[in-house]
């Protein structure tokens, strides 16, 4: 669940390739079989790119696969990891119909003319937090004034820190930012910086605390930053136009998968661990705690899992424009489709 430094270009490449894949072989192409379990039809195939290596946030996908929910919708779903662990949004080559991405990045991509759509909100609230060591004495955001903050060179994160400090009554003019990539844990463990941003409360914070580094975690939404969706399911305009029924079926199955995870946490965790990537082994205790954090943040309340609102999108768009994170106007109705019922 990590962005990259040049993420707008990466999102562009990803979604354009998805659009090209969807448009490919149009002459003589066979119509897509209807999803929804129609007997006698070949299943519709969907390739879904994860945002990172398999971890707790992806449990609903593996549950939907294992429990046969995709099959019930007459879908054959292929889940792909990023091709490069240092480049989480650089998706595996080939046909990509759907990709897990970030609400902020989708806004950025759309503002640059990339034909990307969100078809569902997965994690409904931010996971990104500003962290300081408890032994640093920086126990309030205003104390970040004049300090050195480590970040993954993402302009959004700098805006977040400055907004939080100012909202808390501090002076952001003397804050310096050091590019630490995604070495969030080593940077804070080794006291290379005074604070970090870009780490998540369901991952880096848990690892730091497990390793004996208790932290203060400041949630940006407590200090004026809008409450945005952390992760969303995305597709291209072309793919949505050609595979809308299949995408709707996918989201129905995904909702069943998430319900299974809520009702069967231990089984869902065991399934996830069986799917872990050899090059990225998971720590069971970390993923257990992560799942406990994620489940309520993925809960849509009285609405169906995956539902999203135009208001959430427009609020984030307006904030990003105010922060000069985008220069072109974007409208919520251009960037999202409410496909869940």
C-alpha cells in the first residue's frame, strides 16, 4: 500500500496500458460473455493488479477467490503483484482490467488527462500518519516547527505535514524535508530524522512498536486534512465501457469476500499467509493487528462494501487544487462510477 515518487507517470502508463488492452483486437473481437453466473457461458476473465505485495488489506480478494464468490459471478479473476517491489504502482505487464490505487493518485492522474475511473472505495479513511518517536519530546504537531521530516518525496505528504502543523497552531516555515524513500522504519529507528510521514498505522507503526520504538502518531484528518479514501479500485474509461457488467459482478463478489473476512478473521488470515510472496514474507502478528485496524476502516456502514460518494471525491479534489497539487479542474462525476447496489 505504498505510492511512488513518480506515481503520476506510473499511473498513466498503467491505465493507458489497461485501456489499450481493453481496446485491443476490436476488429473481429468476440463479445464478452455476460457475468452473473449465466449457465453455459464461458467465464469473463479479469486481471486485477494489487497495489503492493499480498497483505491484510487484500484478504477480501483471496477470500472471494477461495470461497467461490468470483466463480458464482461467472468470473475468472487473476490477481497480480507489482512487478517491482520498489515500484508498487508499476503493475505486472499484460492485460490489466482493474487495479488497486489511491484516491489522491486517481485525482492527480485524471487532472493530467489520464482516463482513469474509480469503481469502488476499499479503505474508506486514510492510513497515512505523521510519526515521531515517543522519546523525542515531539508529542504535538506544533512541535514539528523547525524539525526535519522524512518523507518519500511525494508532494502530497509535504502538504499534509504543513497543513497539520499550521492547523495545530505551529509555524511550518522552518520545517525541512528529507527524501527517505520508503525506508520509514529505519529512518525513525536510527533517528535520521525527527519525524516521518508516508508510513501507515496498520504497517510501519506496528513494526516500529514491535521493535521497541513506541511512537506518537498524528492523524492528518484530526488537523484539517480531508477524510479521503486511502485505497480505491480503479479501471480505465475504455475497460469500464466494455466490461461494466463484469466489474459490477466483481464488486459484488468482493463485498461477499469482505463479509467473509469480517466473520472469519482467523481463517482469512491463514488464507492470506498461504498466499504470501516468498520475497515478501509476512509476520503473522503484524498482519493480525493490521486486519483488526483495517476491518472497521473498510466498513461502509449501512451501504454496500465498495460504495463511494461524489461528495468525498469533490472534497478531496477541491483540497488538492487549493494545495496546488493539481492544476486542472476535475469533477467528481468524471472520476468515479458508483457500481455497487
